[in-house]
């Protein structure tokens, strides 16, 4: 830890993603999406399916990565050792993905609320794509939070019971 000019200590460690930050980001994105759509409804393009598919694939990939990383960090039998730099990269990916998922989920939720009260064929046709966006984004948020949790270092007492190779020490 280093001291900054104000005399306060700084902690270089990364903190877990705050659920309240994700909720606020989602609410702000929902409000922005709803306001934009309410002002520019006649010029608004139909919602595409491509972002929904990309976000769903990313959610599946991060869920797989979370399962794999958890096994490697916890040194389960048969799991290879994990590179510390790779775990740091996964944690950054997880933090960014959870925020991006919250923003897109909020945006789609704002559009969904607007379309739900709009009695036009265009609005009815847009509901599946924005509903899929909300669902895919929620899956991405869940997978990202799982990946972030999988990147945590085990407790020190768990690590003290292992030798340098990661195998349990024999008790005498």
C-alpha cells in the first residue's frame, strides 16, 4: 500500500461488483431508452436480433469460463494450475460484462415498457427482440458475477493445508 499526498492509504485491490451500481446503471439506461424512443418513435429503427445473440453467446462463454476457472483456482483434482494474470483478466472481463449487461438490460427494459403501452403493429413486432435482450442481458449479468466470484483467491487457511504443488499436506 502506498500513501497519497493527502495522507490517506490507498488499496490497490479490486473490489467486487456492487449490485447497487448495476441496478442504478440499468435504471438510467431504461430511462434513456424510454425517453429516446418516446421522442423519436417515428424515426426509430426496428430492434435487431444480433445484439441479443451476441450477448447470449457471451453469457454462455462466461458461464463456461466461470466453471472452469473455479475448478482451477480451487485446485480441484485433475484441474490444471491457473495463471494469475489470466485470472486478473477474467475478473476485469467479468466486471465489464456485468456493467454492459446491466446497461443493455436497462435499455431493453425501457424499450419494452414503451412498446407494451404502444398499440401499433411495429411495437408488437418489436417486443420479442427487446424481451430477448432483457433475458440475454440478465444471463450475462449472472454469468459475469459468477465468473467474478470464481476468480476469488481461496481463504488463507485453505492454502496453508497444501504444499507447494497444490496437494494436501499430510497431518501427523
